[in-house]
C-alpha cells in the first residue's frame, strides 16, 4: 500500500480526497433534487426513491474506489477479497440481504406505493417512504414505524384503496344551555364545507350521555385522505370550541 511520504504528496492526496467527497455529495444531492422535480414521478414517488438510492450507492462506491487508488490499494484484489468475505458475511447478514431484495421486489413490482394506506401486524398507516431495507408508515398517532421489507413480502397485509377514507370521532361535552339539535346542524354544516371531508358517509352527531353538568356527544365524519386525519381532527375540534364559546357568551 502506498502512503504519501512528503508534505507535498500528503497535501495533494488530502486535497484530492476532499474534492472527490465534495463532488460526490454535490452529485448525489443533484440527483435527489432532479428526481423530486421530475413530473413523471409526481404522482408516485416510489420508483423515484428506488432509482435515487441505487444511483447514490453507485456514486458512493465509485468515489470509494477512486479514493483507494490514491493509497495504491489494488482495487481488483480488494473486490475479490470483499467477494470472498462477502460470501461468509452473507450467512450472518441474511436478514439484511433479505430486506434489500424484498425492497427491490416491492418497488419494482409496485405492490406497495408511497401515499397508500396499509395495515400489517395490527399497525395501520400511510406509506411515507420506501427504502431498500425498510418501509416507513405513519400511524394514527403520527408515529413513524419502520417495517422490514421482508415482513411485507413474507406476510399478509391489508392494502386500502387510494385514497383511503378515514372516520374521525371527536367526543365533547356541551353545557346544559347548549341546544344539541342546533349544535348538530351547525357543526355538520361546518364540517361539510371543507373540501377534504367526504360527502358520503355524511357527518353525524350522536348523543352519548346526559348529566346535570353537561351533555356528552360524539361528532363523526369521514375524510377523503387518510394522511390528513390529524389536520382535520384539529380543525373540527377548533370549530366545536368556537361554537361552545359563542353560545356561552
């Protein structure tokens, strides 16, 4: 292995490596930016993520090989050694390899797409990203769950039609002076005015319990896209709050 012995050699090697790293990062970022801007991928980013990941890994690999050349390392011999060691390592890393191949199968086969809603192992959420090793879904609580791709290819999962309609239930208490029927008419009209709310099934208000202190009701409505559930839950909760405050004045 060649190691620079003079200051000039060492400096030139260091500068060259820095330049390669900077160029590599610039190229990968440009690739990511270009893939995100391409119109053909706007409706389905699944393939874009796959192509971007593959190109990124290839660029990193080429950059590593070029850097090794500066130190006089025999790239061909290194690759052969890596290949031999890789056979042994593959047995220990079979789960990782399985997830990688499963990711390629999922993306190329388009069995799961970004933006779709799926449910597996009692976890339901919309698909935010598909990596080569895992798929990220976001559940009702906004928690991101990393599902190994091999889990998706080796197990049964529910795949909802896009867009997946989702019911939102909001429980609230109304003071005795609030007319439940008037509240029902008002809030249903408000809910129906939002574009993201589904027309069918129609919004409904259910009486749950009546006490001397308050009337407990449940407001139910459906939204058109599963991933907007948190947004509309907040919006309608605020509409209920404003109505209650207005009546209480």
